[in-house]
């Protein structure tokens, strides 16, 4: 499912216009991105949690040239699946 499919599902199941559903989805995603960029944590019970992990700088290798390069430190979002979602995905596979 991509973003536009999510908007269509929200609009169709709740009797909203496509534009209103799109505003809601954008508001949720923008709020989540702002929280993560400020170093916050997002937890959605039964679904999972989002955190930001800090990675130190390290020496890497350019795969094309083989040249050693210094990779700058970075912060990346990380998703940890919740128990309920993991169980739902696994039970769907067995059926």
C-alpha cells in the first residue's frame, strides 16, 4: 500500500472527500516526522514504535572505486514491530 492508496481507503471507508482524507494523512505523517526530527519516540500500541538511532562516523569503502571514505555521523529512523502486528502477519502466512 502506498500513500495514495491509504488516502483512498480512508476516504472510502469513512465517507470523506479525497482532499480531506489527504489532509488527514499528511497531518499524521508531518506530525510523526516532526516528533522524530526533535528526537522523540512514537509508539502505536499493537502496531509498533518509531525511534531515531544515532550512528557514529566510520571509514567506509566506495564500492565503485574501492577508495576508503569517511562516512559522517547520522541519525536514522528505526521501526520496531509490535507483538500484535507480528502475530497477525505470522498467522496470515500460516492460513
